[in-house]
C-alpha cells in the first residue's frame, strides 16, 4: 500500500493490487474517496472523484484537500503509477506542509 502524500491529515495512496485506469485513493479517519485520472496522449486531461465502495466519503474539507493534491500533483501521480506498477520501483512518500492552492 504505497503512500504518495500526506496533506493536512489526508493520506493519498495506491493499493498495491491496483488496476487501470490510473487512480489514487484519499483517506482520512476511515473515510475514503477515489480520484481517477483520464490521460490522453500522455497528458492528464481530466480527473473524476468518486466514493470508494464500502467506505464513507470524505468530508467537504477533506475532499477539498484531496482535490488540491490530485490537481497539483497529477503528472507526478502518473509518474509514480508507472514507477510502481510498471517499473516495480519503490515509491517515496512526501509530507506536504503548505497549502498547494
């Protein structure tokens, strides 16, 4: 379960048994949502946020933090997805302590 980012109490991560399309999970205190990245010609062209099956959704402020991280780091998320799932490289977690927006 590679953790990508910590951002104001929110954890952004992959599950180690993930599948395409490229997506990340945002978790906070038992609540969880998913962000799916749409990639066209190697460029992130859209992001869709959905509830994680069987989990309570993030609260409004947690979802806002999740959106901030995913939008600001979308290209990095894709690179980390490729590193972890394709190249089988370890992922370095990052703690973000300043607002990204």
